[in-house]
C-alpha cells in the first residue's frame, strides 16, 4: 500500500491494528504512520465500514429518519449514543454520499 502522505511504495505493515481492526503501516521514506482508512472519506468515522454501509443502506433504501435507522440498528445489536447519532448522520450525509453524488 502506497503512503498517502508522500506516495512512496517503500512501506511496511505493522503488526498492531487500530481499535476498529484496520491494518497499520509505516512509511520508510517520510516515517509517517497510517492505516487502511487514511485519506478516505470514512477515516474519522468511529464505526466499522460495514456498520456505516448498513446505516446508509437503511437510510436511503427505506427512506426513513435517522432515528428510525438507529432503531433498526438496535434490533441488529448496535447501540448508538445520542451524541453519536448526530455525528453519524452528519458524517454520512456530508462525507460519504453527498460529495460523491454531485
């Protein structure tokens, strides 16, 4: 995987993974550490990609409110705190889909 900071291919995978289980790398050229999500629109969302994609699918497929999506996710075993609901909704709306659909 090329370094997202300097585009060098001289990188090395680190054994330690992120809290969400993503692989981490270190660049031998610029000495910066990064993970699989660095430089993507999902980088700062604190949920696994699969969960985010499921939320987006529910939101757009069933045309329900974010509160309804939270309830649907609760039935699947995922619990979102009130502050995370706002963050999740705003992140999905701004970063994931609205920018890419233009």
